[in-house]
C-alpha cells in the first residue's frame, strides 16, 4: 500500500502500489487535490496495483472531471488484471487514454 508522486515540469505522475481502495484514497485525496489544483496533466500509474474498488474509480473520475474543466487531461498506465477489467467495465477507457507505460501516457496527455 502506498503511492509516490513524480512532478515533471509539464505533468505529474501518481503511482499507486497494492490496493487502490477507500483507505488508500483517503490517504491520497489531499495530494490528488493539490495536483488537480496545479491544472497540469495527470497520469495514474497503476502498474503495481493489484485491486481497485469504487473509491479508487471515484478518485480517478474526480480527477478526470476536475482537470477536464481546466482543459487538462488524465491518463492511466500499467493497469492489468482486476483493475483493468473494472476500469473497462466502467467504460473509462472511452473517456481517457489507457497505455502500457508512463511514456505512452505522457504522449496521450500531450506532454511528450
């Protein structure tokens, strides 16, 4: 469990590890709000996430809506197994870019 934030000049990457559930969302919410406040493109790196629940989906959707209002983008990279299945079941892949790597996600949000 945990997350790291990498603030590149033109965008930020938040990488989660373990489960992206309500406990993790509570710990990360303030940091995500700060990233949204910056208005820069945001990449959610889920390559080390084994499980995601509705709280995790809600965090991603919230960031997407808030950054879209600022004319910025959100992308997801590295999702597999259960997280990828749930993200696709909620059809988020229709609204934001999904990629295998952070580099591809940077291209998707227009900062590469």
